[in-house]
C-alpha cells in the first residue's frame, strides 16, 4: 500500500527555521514528482512547491509566497522528502501535506505527452509559528 | 490570471444531483482535478484529468469541462458526501493552483 508519513512539525518562533520530512513507502519513490501543500487553520489548500524526479534533475518550483525562504529536497536512497522552512512568519502556520504526483501518458504520434495529478496525500504535520 | 474560483458553499437534498463549478483561465489549457476533504482529514482525489475517477471510488462522482470552467457532479448525493471540495490545475508556468474550496451540505 502506498503511504506518505509526514513528521517534524511543531512550534517555532517568528523568524525561526524548521525542517519537516515525509517518509514514502509502497512505491518507487525516485520515479515520482513530489509536492508540499499546506492548509492554514480554517482556510483552503495552498500549493507550496514541488521537486521533480531524478530523470528531470530533481529540479524544484515554489509558490511566490515561500520562494527564497523554503527549500524542498529529496533523498531517494531514504525514500524521503524534506521541506526546509526559514524566516518563518505567523502566516506560515498550517498543516503541511506531502503529496505524490501521478503521471498520465498519452501517445502523440512518435512522441509521448505527460500530464500529472496529485494522487496520494499524507495525513499532514502541523507547523505553528508563534511567539 | 492563474486563479481558480469556486462558490464557497452549495447544498443538495439527499439523493439529488449537485454540480460544483471551478472557473479560471488556466482551465482552458490544463485539465482539472477534484479533491474531497472531510473535517480533520487529508484531501482525497475524486476526479483527475478532468473526468476520470480513481479505482474504488463511487462512480456517482463525475467531472466535465467547458472553456474556462470545470465541473464536479454528484449524482444521487449521499450523507457521506458532505465535505469540502477543491479543484486544482496547473497554470501556464506549470505551477499548481487550487480553488478556494466549496463546502457541500447534504440536507
């Protein structure tokens, strides 16, 4: 069974740093794009960022709200995804979800088109930024 | 604009049909996914690639799209369908964007 388990959440002061992790099991982690999505208390879902897979050089994208402060990394040997959060603000208080993207391939003549969707979600870890 | 707009709340009588919509320019070129979230739980995918549903999920959920609008239709709504529903898609730069969510109440 595919599973994602987040850990490392907690209370941190404004301006501080925290690293949260996601342990993956039940699928070939290194093959997949992975994302972080967050949800502030009583609010909707907000995409934080993603890391592509090894074939795509583990490149990353970030939402404008966290770019320059958060860093996503992965360790395929440990089937783990990480989110390093720096210069934390009270607005960063949220449940952080680890998400596996699933790819859909469509043949187009001699080529193949790929699209993605957020197929598997972890249960989340809570990060509270407060003094 | 890369924003997705959803109605904040929708209600449906038990056993009736309800449509939840999601509007945004990104939907003209990228298909939508829909997620169900119940209180205290993580979101769960209910529709992907615009109109496909994961194996094991009830087929009373269906998806469709037209121009800049994606829709999630629940045919014969059940009490257990009461939840928040979110749409998402990728914008022109490949970044993910979510709608603000729709709270569905089953009366």
